């Protein structure tokens, strides 16, 4: 059984935005040479999230707006006494920061419209996305 790891470094430009890293993840998986196994994608940050969804611009705006509806930026959160970004932590916890997908015959098994989207809530920031593959 073979393992392979790569970090994808990227920067966000706005406080709230969605960055599509699908091409980078697919390229990393291809570089690994693993044809059958598992892909683990982990965003090791507490104020951004990883979503598998369509990268269409309107949907990205809808996602950001719905997250704001669910978790207000100024919600009287306890964490804001320390750091003024509790909303970003809460949104990240609700959406999640990782995904595990199968790889079969060199293809990542994902839906047609499932892109790897980083949901930034506390930018601009320098970020990393960890890509780990296990298989043969």
C-alpha cells in the first residue's frame, strides 16, 4: 500500500469568499500515481471550510449569504471577547473542513458538480490545503 501527501498553498483576497481548488486537487491526485484507494482532503484551519459543491458564481454567493443568515457576523458570541471572528469559527464547524473520496481506476469518485471549494470567512489569509492519498 502506497501513501502520498502534498500541501497546496493559496491565498484568499477577501474577508468572505469561495475559492475553487478543484484543478489543484485533481492534479495532485494524478501526481500521486495512485489508481485505486482513498483521497483525503483536509483544510487545517478553524475559520474556513471545505465544501464539495458546484463552482457556479451565483451558487457561491448564495452559499456565503445563507451562511450569514445562519450565523450572524455580530451575534454576541462569547469568543468575540477574545477574537472578533466567532462567526467564522462557527461557520467552519457547521460546514466542515475535510472530505474523503474513493479513487477507482485513477478517477476520483465525485459528482459531476462537486468541486473542491474553500469557504473563506476570515480573510484575507494565506492558507494550505492538505491532500493525502492511500492506495495502489
